[in-house]
C-alpha cells in the first residue's frame, strides 16, 4: 500500500499527511526552525494559541514566503482555540489575535484544543492564559456547551478567516453529539495516538464519518520526558522497544520512521517536532515505504492504553474517564 502525501478533507481542501508540530518550540528558535522546516519541505505547521510562539512561527512563515521558498497557498497552517475563549462572543477575538500574531489573513485549520471551557481571561490580562482563569492558581470554568463554540467557528469559516474547522482531544460521544448539531462537519480530529494508546474504535468511527485524523505525540512518552512526567519516565521508550527496533531494522528505517509510518499508512496525519536537521528530514520521508500486515499486527499488540496528555492531571477534569 502506498499513501498519498495529502489527505483530502471533507471541506474540500488537502492537508499534508506530515507536518511540523510547534509545541515547546522556544520563542528564541521558533522563527528559524519554521524557516528551516519549510526549506526541508514541510508545508503543514501545527500550532496553537497555547504554545505561546505564534508571533515567532509567523515570522518564520512570512520570511520564507518573502524569500520565495513557498507561497502562502502552498502552506497549511493550523492553530487551536484555547480553553479560555470558548464563549461565542470571544471566539473571533481569539482567532483575530492568532491571525495578527501569525501575520496571516486566514488559517487553513482551526481546532477546538480541548472540550473544556475555562473562564474568559482578557488578552491584555494574560496571553496565552494557559491554566490561568483570572484567579491565581485556581481553575474556573464557563457554562458554554461545545455546540455554541462550534457555531461560532462555523461563522468564521463563512467570513473567510478559516478554511477548515476541527476538534482535538474529543472522544466518541462528544463527536457523535457535535455532528448532530453541526452545520459544518468537523474536518479533522487531532488526538494523542501512538502504539501505547491506539483507540482503534475511535479511529474507525471517525474515519467512517469522513473526518481526517491527526496523531499527536507519535513517539509516545518521548515528548513528555521534557516535562518530567512521571508516567512518561515510568514507560519504556518506543525508540528502544524491541518490536519497533526489529521492524525498523528489517526495513532499513529508524524507529521514529516506523512509528510515523504506522500512522500515515492508515491515512492518519502526523506532526512530529524536531530541531535536529537530520531528524527533520527523516520525519518527513514516511510515506515511501510500507509496513507489512504482520508488522502492523505486532504494533497493535503494544497497546496498553497509556495516555500522557490528560486534563485529569490538571484539575481532575474528566474528559477521558
Ligand atoms: P513528538 O511525538 O513529536 O515528540 C517530540 C520529541 O521527539 C522531541 O523530544 C524530539 O526531539 C524527539 N524526536 C523528534 N523526531 C525524532 C527522531 N526522528 N528521532 C528521535 N527523536 C525524535 O511530540 P509532541 O511534540 O508531543 O507532538 C507533536 C506535535 O503534536 C506538537 O508539537 C503539537 O503541535 C501537537 N500536539 C497537540 C496536542 C493537542 O492537545 N492537540 C498535544 C500535544 C502535542
């Protein structure tokens, strides 16, 4: 099986199947990293208001456009609406902040980052607010049903500020319900997805709905080691896992490429992040070889249901219970 290097979204637009993830890319390095990633061939950039680096990401993008490396329409730029901006009256305000930080006229994709509404925090007070809800370290929530936030996003599509809209960290029941009320169906669901957390039924349901899936944290615990997550420290690295290593050796590829191909071969987009030039290039070439049926079955057996990104850890927020 070969895979095309883009996924056709239900909005009619094409999304590259491999992109560059902007989480934890520092403000000092972001502009150059994005510029270099574009030079290496990346066209999809997965950002978010919460990553606190949209100005620098935009600087890298605009420098590359100005230098003639790419045209805006060849890029696919994603951002995510942060939890404090779910109230319909704040959604456009938040999008406008992202567009002005990125210095772009439209987004290719805007996702609801989490199905969680925090209390609104004015941009002048703290941006991005992160876990701040206007009161020190205390969490405060807003009574905003997800469909209301979704309807506000639909209006911004009609206004031409966003091409496609989607969701992130949503589970089956929420998606099932959202589709009941949506006028524009979500184009993309972005979820944590790696051999230790596979969620095959969610993927089957969502793909059958013609909603594309983007996997984040494809390398499992790796990304969360930087955050000193105990769960990540207690979980064996996938790069050294004997199953992944032996499949990689058999194909003459790296374990990282096997982990990414395992997703792309099932038409799931990936958005790995690296600031190392060799890895940057290696992560991009993950559609030009095929894993065998047996390889895929062996990887399926590694599922242990371990989730590294869980709002239960923030304030016992039960989105994945
Ligand atoms: P990731 O799985 O891409 O892992 C990144 C880590 O792997 C880094 O430590 C990097 O140095 C290392 N790495 C990258 N390529 C490698 C290679 N070829 N060989 C060895 N090591 C390599 O982690 P991530 O950043 O958690 O996820 C990717 C992107 O997904 C993020 O940047 C972000 O855009 C998105 N994301 C979204 C959400 C969400 O809630 N929607 C949550 C987490 C991440």
